[in-house]
C-alpha cells in the first residue's frame, strides 16, 4: 500500500460516490413531492415510503460488504458489484417520474433501491482499500467532496430542470450514474493483496464482537452514527415539504435553498479531514455535532418571515424573494452554511474511525457495519418525524426541534470513545 495520499486516484474514486449522491439527492428532494401531489399520500405514509430504500439497504449492504471482502475475481473484489448494480440503478431511476399509477411507481423505486444497495458498500470500501490509515480522513474528505458536488448538481440543477419537466432531474441522474461507474471501472485498480479473509468473522460475528468487546469505543461510535443520522436523515427527507409548508417556497426553490447545505459541506469536506489530522477525529466530530444542533434549534425558533430575509446576492444557491428578482442568500441559507460545515466535520471522519477499528482483510465488513447503523437510523428517522409532523397538525417545523436532541445524544456517546484515530 502507498505511504502517501494519491490525490488523483482518490478524486477519480470519488466519482462512484458522486453518482450515488446525484441519485439520492434527486430522490429525496422530489419523490416526496410526487407522493404528496401525484399520489396524495399523508406525511406518515410519505415518511414510511422514504424509508423503504433504507429497509432494503439494511438487509443488503452489510452482508454485501462482507461478501466483497471474500470475493475473488479477475476484476477484483469490489468492482464486479459496481458493474452489475450501476446500470440497473440508472435504468430504474430514469423510469421513476413516468408512472401515473402507484404500483408501477413502487416497482420503479423498488428496483432502484435494490440495485443501488448492491454496489454502495463495495464502492465505498474501495477508499480504505487504497488509502493508508493516516490519510483516510483526508481521502474521505475528497470522496465526500465529490459526493457533495453530486448532491449540489441534484438540488441546484435538478431544481431548475424540475421546473422545465419533473422527468429531467431523473434522466440527468441516470446518465451521471453510468458515467461515474465507467470512470471508476476504467481508472481505479484494486489492491492485489487482501489479507486472509477466509478465516475472518462475517457481519454477524463482527457485530457480536463490537457489542462484547471490553472496550466499548466501537459500540459507542456506531450508536453515535445511528443517532446523528436519525436527526439528519429526517431533516433531509422533509426539507422540501418544510420549505413549501413552513417557509412558503415552491418545490424548486425549496430544493435550491437546501443545496446551500451540501455546497458548504463540499467546501468543508477536505478541510475537515485535515482538521481531524490536527485535533483528532473524535474532537472534530464532537465540534460538528454542537454546530449542527445549534443550527437546527435556530431554524426552529426563528420566524419564517425572518428566515427569508435577504442577506446578500448569491447567484447559484440563492433564491428569488420576489417573482423575477435576483437570487439572494437568506438568513435560512446562512444557518444552512453552518449546518454544512458541521455535517462535514461529522460525516468525513466517522467512516475512517470505523475502518480503523479493524484490519485490511475486514474493511468491507466494517464498512457494512457503518451502513448497518446509518441505514437503520435512516429508517427510524423519517418515521419518527413523519409521526411528529402528523401529531402536530402537519407542522413541518417540528423536525427542527426533534433533530437536535439526537445530535446531543450522539455527542454524549462520542465523548467516551477511545479508539478509531489515525494509526
């Protein structure tokens, strides 16, 4: 393995995460709108529907990660999953906006969900495969930088395209998934030495090991991941409906406003890896949790009219406050800037902490554990918040009050973590 970070190779690998981020950015922004307006579903049912991808991933991604550790093929142990899953993902995603009947819509989304779950964990496990431990936070910053660009493309370009036709953001995503998969296939060469994976424990044995280990650092990190994703995934799922119902914005401008957060996630992704290199991963994550909790509370307590106060012109991710007016950065956008920075501090450093709990032979398995907890949280989060919205008379602002509670629970767990720093 190399003794330094290969920036070019890491950026190219990031296209895998870029493609996935475009898909889920468009999916999370616009599928709730289809469910509410085309199929007339309630917030509770929308919340449940938006967790179906995570329910499937919960059972598919962890074992696929462990399977990829043991797979031997001429193409490597990770790339075959990409070559099978990505084309199916692209086709299914492009079909999502077309059905007028709910069963056909469910068939398209189900195919997308299953195919995407097949290749996500193996592609993400490629990062620690090709990166020394000391540089994994920095490499994950680059990978997530690319993912953040994908989310911005999904929300910013998708918001513009949606106004032209609801089909266009999905067709753009399909094309970008195919292009991204091709780039990873052509330019990323997997390591030839994997370690002895035949004798290594699988996903269930590894999970049992985490729970029974005398040092609870691994368990604390995984539980912290669960709780912060409960809060964040719920906000992400309901933000366009929050923007429409609480702030009074249209769907396209709601998606554009949300794109401020991934934009500044992108800008802080690489720096957050270097910050962790200086002050440690645990401290960087803890700082991010505090920032994100404060941002969400301020979104809750600030009146909607004040949140839409114009601060400064911002051509790309600003929103027009009057019909035909210039795009402006609003107070809500300023808060989302801090949220993007805080989320980068958290998200960039969590996967490196998990994979540095184990050996090279089990990277896919422990990447699977990461997705086991983050995916389970993404099932719980939208459902909890869907019920909270329903019980408060469809008050979408409620999610901004509940989410910070989960951030503070994660903070209390992270304070007891003793392992997972760079080797």
